[in-house]
C-alpha cells in the first residue's frame, strides 16, 4: 500500500511540474505546410469599437484547436508590416498552419492569437501612399487603440487570461518596431515581447529600456530576430548591443535571409514555442543560426561571426589545402566540407581584442576576411569580441580628438622614424600647452599598437568627456630599435637615447605641449614596460609619472635586473621624490609577467620604493592593457 501511495505522489508531481522544453534552432522542413489529419484551430474576423480612432475597426482572431469556454487562455497579439493590414499574416505567413502543427506536436501551449490592423486611423487600409505622414503616425497611435480598445474587447468576448504573464506581443517589420515599443513601454501589460526584422520606427534602445533592472525582473522573454541580408538589421543589432551591455536577458536570433516571410514565419515558429511556459534564460545565447560580424571584419565579410555566448564561427575557402587551423593562442583544427570550405566553431573567446592567425598547411597567414594588425612580429588578424564592460573604449557620442601619423628624423638613430600622436578635442584652437604621455607598445608590435589594438584615442576621448582625465597629448612611439632585440640592456640603452634625443625633442618642437617634468609621463606594456622601467627610473627628473603594464625586471637575469635594483636602491629618495605616480599593473595570475612582477615589487618594498599596484584579470592581452590605460590616465598631471 505504501508503495502504491508513493508512486501516486510521484506521478502527481511529474504531472504538476512543467519542465522547460528544449526547442530546436529553426523550423524543420514542412513546419508551415497544412497537415489535414491533425486538429485545426479557427480564424474569426471581428469588429470592435475604437474610442481612440472614433470608428469600428477589424481584426482576425485565431483560436486554438479544441477551444473550451470553460478554460482561460493566454493571448498573443501579432502585428503586421507597413504595407499590410490585419490579413497580412494570414495571407503571407499562414500562422494558423504553423500553430496548428506545433500544437499537434505538443510544442506550444494552447493560445489565442489576435491579428489586428496596426494602422490606427479611420482610413486604415494599406492603399495609396502608405508612407504618408498620417498613415505612418497611425502606427504610433495604435498603442492607445491596442491598450484601451482592442485588449478590453478581446478580454470581454473571449475566454482569456488577463494578467501580464499571459499576454504576449510580437510583429514583423513595422509591427516588430511596434511590438518592441509597446511591449517594452508597457511591462505591466506584456511579459513576452518579440520583434521580427524590426523597422526604423523602433525607438532607440535607451528609450525602449530606460530601466534595465525593471526589464530583467518583468520580462519572461525578449526576442529579437532578423535575416542577415536584411537592410534593416541595424535596428535589431543596436537594440541587442544595448541589451547585452546592460545584461538584460534576451534572444538575438540571426538567420540567413532578407526582409521576407521566410524569415518571419521561422520567427513565429521559434518565438511561439517559448510562450507561456517556464524558460531558461541561461540558454538564450544558444538560440541563433548565425552570429554577428565583428567590427574587425573587412567590409562585407560574413565570417568570422561571433555567437551570443562569444564563441566564434570561422569559415575559410581553401579547397587545395590539406590541413587548416585557427591559432587563437589555442590551435583549433578546422573541418573541410564538400565545397572545399573549412569550418570551425571555437570555445568561448576572451572579451575585447584577440590576435589570431590561419595556419594553412603549417604556414601562418592573416585571414583575408579580417582586418590585419601588426602583432606577433608580423601582420596578423584580429577579432574584437563584445565586452559589456567595454563602454570606456567604445565609439561614443562625445567630442573626439585626432590621431596624427608623424615622420621625424631622429638624431639618436640617424634615421627616419614614425610615431602616432593623439591630440585631444579642441587641440587645434587651443592656446594652452598640454601635458604629454609617452606610451609604448609590447614586443612584436610597433607604434600602431596603442592606436589600433589599444583604442587609446577612444579611451581618452571618453575619459576627457567625463572630466575623469586631463586633456593630454599621447605620443605613441616605435620601441623597436634597429640591430638589437627589445629585451637586453643594449636595446634598452638604444631606446633611452631615442626617447631623449629623438622622440621628446620632436614632440616638444612640433606640438603645443609643456616641456617640464611635471607635464611628462611615460608608460608601456610588456617590452614597453621594461623600457619604461629603464628610461623612466634612470631619468626620474624628466617624468612625474611612470606606468608599468604587465612587465617587471626578470627574476632570472642578474646581468640585466641586478644593476637596475642597485641603481634604484642607491637613488630611492630621488626616485620617490620625482616620480609622483609610480603605477604597476598586471593581468592577474594568468599574465606571463605576473611572477617576475611580484618578485620585483617585493624588492621595491625592501628598498622603500613607493608605488601603486593594480590587477585586472585577463592575462597578457590587449583587453587588460586597455583597462590599464583607462585606470592610469586619470591619475596623471593632477
């Protein structure tokens, strides 16, 4: 008897608990084809009095198979595009067939679907000039018609649930914009919101979701989908980018296709399966057929693509190759298909900028689909992975400075050299003298590194606009010295001479800059950090601040390190007096320079050298060094 009771309880529990259902990634073949043998829902044409418009308006209503007057059903309001009316979905998208098939397979909850005319004006037909201002305005007016007239009518005439968690809104094109505008603007009315190929009527993301925390709490699902060849994709992407930055859970679903019903039918097929049941927001990033193109792709290159969870999809056409790999620090083997295209989806990649190379039959080459960057001692490819914490280096709507590429003849090297120089907003019309930060790249890079990989100009633009950093000139120097490597004392001496006899005299003769030590700073990453240590400490009377990013005197090199420590020990008081900001930073324990730096700082402590230390996880990489500059620049010239 006890066993029977236990079994009954388990059966009851299994029937009572609704488990989030796994949903396929796209509609299978035939998902929109009529299946005569299954139960079918019903399409009604209704008329309702609209106080908003002052007339009687029409809509279509789909009712689920087996509708029972004794039950209450959730409701989806499904909106059309600018050239359609209440019949557009019925004529072009066959929603009743899609929903009947899904219901027969047990993939959707029983629901009622209302297809209204979203043009809330007295002449609401899609005739004449559909772009006329009054007709376009009618789409905005529909918000009041929907909330004040249509929804109350449906809830009076049909057996529907009236709470927000049982009410959804979605639409295509102009209707997609309406759905996002009305749904996100009325979170007390809708918990499920979907925009398919949303049009330019879509409000800007900051207006759509002014309170991300409220959206996180109230939304059950926010769906944004678009075809990759759709000219309106920018409106979907800007919304996705804002939601990603503000950590608002949503599905950003991209698929092959344009602005057409092939895309919209698949959107309805996918979206409807999530509705009115438990959802797992942690799985949202897996629902897409395609990824987004990173900003580092060359124009019109479709690959590589970044998936919402920051995995990367690569495709390389190399039919004659025997073996192709992607080298992202970790080497990934690609797989060739029948057309000679090599394919790969990586693990999750670090946020921010990452170098990578193609290895084609063992030869490292730059990817022709990506922008090229000088790094790793050669031209390599780079990929920019979205970072929700990276607004400080984003191209924001603030005043912008300039990057100037300058050739100069150096007396130190008796040769022509090149530097990149950032001048702050307003520089050309200014009468003031600006302070200067001399900023150095790492090994295998050159003067281009901080401007291209590092986004130094954008970081300073944003800091200056927020009054967090003083306007300054940044001279980004080439630290590579001819005939010597960057890591021995001969190379460090050569760079010191170039800095003092070549770069600084050129900057101070050709730019509006102050020429005293309190208005000079020196900083660098990795190899540039060693150069900063060597030239900055030895010439502390020339700089008020030095920044050492992911670097440090080598623990196992007595010939290089010990003389530096001896010098610092003998001159500790002078160094502490001159260097007002001695700032050291590392990329966490995964940074290859971490241990050397720890040993160096312990020696500084023994000698009484004053410094500040900062740590930012990410290893020996540009995402860390961008953050270093973001943290270091506000400390300067105060």
